[in-house]
C-alpha cells in the first residue's frame, strides 16, 4: 500500500500529512490524515523471528549514529507501543520492539529521538566479597544493620514488622557502600545498586520508569536489597533544587515504591547520602532508621592502615603506622587507603625503593593541602 508523505518539519515535531490510498479492490476512498513525527521512542532489541546458531546479535555502538540510521530506515513508520520494527539493512529481519513512544500515535520522523534499551547488566545483582569484619568501626551501623540481616534471612516471619527503608548518612568514604555490600555478601541476598544520578535521564519519565522496573526486578529476586546511592541527587529539599519536572517525578515514583503501595514483600531499600540535612522532608520521613557513619578514631585509623598495608605489593621500611594514624585526624577510611597508602606506594615505585615514612608523611601533607583547606571566608 503506497504511502505519500508531505513533509513539514517543525521545530520539535516533524508533522506530515499522510495520504493513505487503500486497496482499490475494496473500493475505499483515499483517507487523508495528519501524522505526527514522534518526539521520542524507546526501542528494545527483540531478536530475530527465527532461531539459528549462526545468528549475530547486533549491539548499538554509537547511539547518535544509530539514531540517524533508524530515522532514515523507518521514516514514516507508525510507532505503536508493543509493535515491531524490522531492520532491513545491516541485520535483515532483526526486530526492535517499540517500548514507549511520545506522543502516542506518532510516526518515525527525522527529528525523533531514539533510545535503545541497554541489555540488563547481570553484574548488578552480584553478591559481593566484603564482610562486616572488613568494615572497621561503625559499630552502631553494624548493630542496626543486624535487623535487616535477620529480616532477609526470614522475610516471611517479619510480616508487617519488616524493616523497609534504611538511610545511611555521613561523610564520604566512611564505609556506607561497604556495609551495604557486606550485608548482601553475608546474607547471600542479591543487591540491586543504583546511583541516583543515573536516574536523571534526558527524557521525562525515564527515571520514574527505571525506579519502577528496579522494584519489579527486586520483587522477582526477593528477598533482595535495593541500594540507592547519592540519594541527595534526586531528593534534595525543594528549596535547594532547581526543581525539574522529571526529578520530582522520580522522587514521587520512589516514594510510591518505598511506601510499598504495591505491597512488595522481601525488599529492603537502603539509601545513602552525604548531605542528610538537605534531603527533602517527605523522602527523609519514609526511612524508619537513619544510620550515621562517622570518621574513624585514631585506633580505627591504625587498624584500617594495618589491614590495607598488609596487602601492598611493595614492602614498607622503618614505617610507623601508629605515627601515620596519629597524623591523619579527620581522614576517612577512603582517604587513608587512596590518598595515603596508595599515593605513597606509587611514589615509592617511582623512586625505585621500598615505602618509607617519608613517602607516607609527604602524601599526608599533600592530601591535607589538596583537600582539607578550610574555606577562605573562615579567616578573612
Ligand atoms: N570503616 C571502614 N573500614 C575499612 N575500610 C574503610 C572504611 N570506610 C572506608 N573504607 C575504605 O574506603 C573505601 C570506600 O568506602 P565506601 O565506598 O564504603 O565509602 P562511602 O561511605 O560509601 O563513600 P561515599 O559517600 O563517597 O559513597 C572502601 O572500599 C575501603 O577501602
Ligand atoms: Mg558509597
């Protein structure tokens, strides 16, 4: 059936008029109607209609290039949610399913933004190789997390008493992600991890959809932990965020899931933030427990240094880690590992020698200078 397109490319929408000539045998009169070029379409690679061992599964290597290719190839094709588009060029008959199209009842246009769903990354459900013993200090956090541990071992028993939403807060590099991983490792329960920043997509509704499918996926593998890192990126108090429609949509979608309106069982949400004081009150109130992560004490710094130093590939010579611990007041666990030990190791390698006290003390001084300068206003 021939389709004649008269193209009138608007700023956002490519609006065309399609003259649809229906089969003459049916004696139908040509029907004239407007077709709207879609603004956005989400495609899911669906595979071939037939299976064989020789099949190649194409992967989109450059999304912009693919967009051009798809716009040209499927120009004027109706985009109905659930329908298929078949490649007829590089991978003949490889199908893409239309997952979402905006606006509805539109066609592929020259301005249509096309997004292809990424393959689900199985690594996200990996059970980690970290234990509670690896986390030095943070005793309160470990004690409180025991509740979650008990619940994940037997979610049925808890019923409505189940811990649902827990908030980890505190300075960066103090072990929040580590404890979440240890919880997953020690209970053998999978953890679905997501960074809030990755939920803020280009398209309205995308983040909200991701939240929904995250909880759906968790429900499939329940009991399950959902770990939402950098919560402040989406849930900043309205006074501090330049409120974008999609961000509040993500928060609303998160609130719905956290409230468990859909009554999902065996899922525990753990969120982490460095800025609890700026969190949106409606989000913050959903957490039944707020667990603070503190900077390590001198004794704890010494243990972190000793444990990590024992695994280093270059020997230490005449080093007093006790002295290093004494000099690193205010450093987090991550600072000690990354900025002190690792930097000293790298300098020792550059100097072709073992790690000495000088290497360590120089890196401490450098770390203090780079990262710990007080704000200028304090002294002005
Ligand atoms: N309490 C701790 N005990 C042992 N090692 C620690 C501790 N805290 C931090 N570390 C070290 O620092 C690294 C980073 O810690 P982690 O990722 O858990 O920090 P975080 O609190 O999640 O930080 P952010 O807020 O930046 O995400 C760990 O992999 C570990 O090497
Ligand atoms: Mg973290």
